[in-house]
C-alpha cells in the first residue's frame, strides 16, 4: 500500500479525536479521544519510519505509547477519585483542580 493512505487515515483519526475533545463533555470520552489522537500520531511516525527505512520513528512511537499509557492511568485515577466524591457527567463542573 502507498504511504499516503496511512497518512490520510492518520489525519482522519486525528481529526475525529480533536473534534471529540472539543465537543464532548464526558471526561472518559475526552481521554479516549486524546488516546485516538496519540495513536494517529504514532501511525504517522511508523509510516514515515517505514518509508525512510529508519528505526528512529518506530522507537519514538514506542516512547509515545509508553507516555500515553501512563497518561491514561493517571487520568483515570484522578477521574475515579473525583467520581467517588461527586457524581459528575460534565467536565465543566470540575473545580477541584483549580488553584
């Protein structure tokens, strides 16, 4: 397959994730959309690494996946702690993290 197809797919996935972050108000859905955006960036990195016959892009994608997993764990832990205190359905109602 042509690398252009992968780049177009990554652009579509990134756009869906960005629209989801901007439109949706459920915190869990926002975290999933951020993960979708990170996976789109990983697809682009791996596509260009394969096109250039270079492993640095694949190694960087592996580091991005590690950071994404840590971000998901910390984000879900914060959300679970907030949901224990109050039942929230909207991100705009979160005020515990304000200084």
